[in-house]
C-alpha cells in the first residue's frame, strides 16, 4: 500500500470506530452524544476517558454543529473543529490498527508455541 492509502485506511478505521461507538452510546443512553453527562463525568474519570477516546470526534462534531446553529461560534471556529475531528479520527485509526496488529502477532505467537 502506498502511504496515501495507509493514511486513508487509518482515517476510515478511526471514523468507523468512532461512529460505531458513538451510535451505540446514543442508543444505550437515549441522548445526543456530547461532552456532557452521562458520557463525560468528573465522578467517573476512566469511563469518561474511554468514551472520549473512542467517540470523541463524534462528540466534538455534535457540539460544534450545535454551537454553530446557536450562533455561539463562527464558521472559522467550526472549520477548526472539523480539522480537529479529522486529525482525531486519524489518530484513533492509527491506534486501533496498532492494537489490532499487536494482538494479531500475540495470537500468532501463542498459536505457534502451543
């Protein structure tokens, strides 16, 4: 694969994981995904970090679009949030591909040693 294809694949993996996690969280809680309770809470820091790591781009996009509809942020700020969402989804994809690759190599080494 060329470097461009690798970046696009990582972005697609991150966007897919973010969408699946965010949609599941919305279905379970029945509320729109955002950086508020029940998703992000100071009382449940680890749960909040996990939710933000997995569905953070979706949360940021929802919050930025809601703020733009209410006139609280400018178009330039919305574009900045969009760039952050893209970078975050790419980083999430790279992390997930790395974890999957590590898990695969671990399983293969266990299989050959048995």
